[in-house]
């Protein structure tokens, strides 16, 4: 069955088609959930909620553009909606610190270690960091997605970078283990 046919069958609540879509995209979508979550358990919850939303809204896919891109967008939006509902992103606009530059020794820092550091960031910093650095969104786009001011987005990004820099430096000095 082609991908387009699978999507059409999912819109008709065909469980076999839903299972195939799930199997095709679970890995990529779970990695997105890990990126936006504090830990694996929260990522699993977000992943489940995201797939429920995907199957609820799959009939809205217009077969224009990438289906995988649409899936990713629905997953990220589902996660962001949960965080907005918790009000974890509503903070007072802060002064924006200077740009933080982090010097990383690639041989010493693993991708898993970096992911763990990102997951440890406070929710509001993690969301902005991921959207800006990893997903390439502008501060204007982030402010609309998270319902915060652009200045707050910039401040949260700078604070996230500062926290990450501090932890990486501690790790490189041997004060923080992997």
C-alpha cells in the first residue's frame, strides 16, 4: 500500500493502516519527543499524546508537501500545547544576556550527553533552545508558538545557552560526569 493510500485509510480509522504509519515513523517522532521532554518517561507520554492527535487530525493532511514534515509539525505542536496549558512558559521578560559561545571538544562530549543536558534545562529554556537551535525557528515564530514576547524568547535562549555552557565546562574540567 502506498503512503498516500495509508494516509487515506488512516483517515477512515483503519487500524492496520494506523499500525503501518506508526511503525514507519515511530522512531523519528520519538526522537522529537525526547528532544522536547525532560526525560524518557515524559517523552513516552508526549509520544502517545502526539500519535493520538496525529490519528485524530490525519484527515486534515492535504497531500501537499511532506507527510513526514506534517507528522513532525503535529507532534511538536501537541507537545507545545501541553506545555502552554501547564503555563510553564509564562515568565516575565528578562534582560537579554550577551551571546554565549560554547567551545566543545567533540571527542569528549557525546550526542547522548548533550541530549541529557538539554533535557535537564527548565521547560521554558528547553523549548526555546530546541525550536531556535535545533529546528531553526526565528524568535518571532517561537513567540507565536509559545505565546511569549520575542524578548522573552531571546532571553530564554541566552539563559539556556549559559546553563549548557556552564555544564559543559564543568564536564570538561572533570566536575560533571557523563
